[in-house]
C-alpha cells in the first residue's frame, strides 16, 4: 500500500481519520447523538465516528483517476 499525499482524497481521508480518532479518544459513549438548533444540526456518537473512520480509510488508500 502506497499513500500518495499529492492526491486531494488522501488529505481528506487523513483528516477524517484524525477526527474519528479524536472522537473515540474523548470518550464518546452514545451510539448516535443528534442535536438540532436554529443554526443547524449536529450528529455525533460512535456510529458516525466509525463511519467517518471507514470513509477516511477508503479515501486515504484509493487511487484517483488522472
């Protein structure tokens, strides 16, 4: 496996992985947590964090078409 940092998807994938790790390290206990306010909606919990981690892994290691 080779990570090509010149591809935009690789950088996006690494950011998603970092955010997922940060979410797991902070002790996120809920499966899904959703908050709706006047300014918008926020989704949190373990399931969205794992989904972000899987998307991040895929984005990091996939090859973009040139």
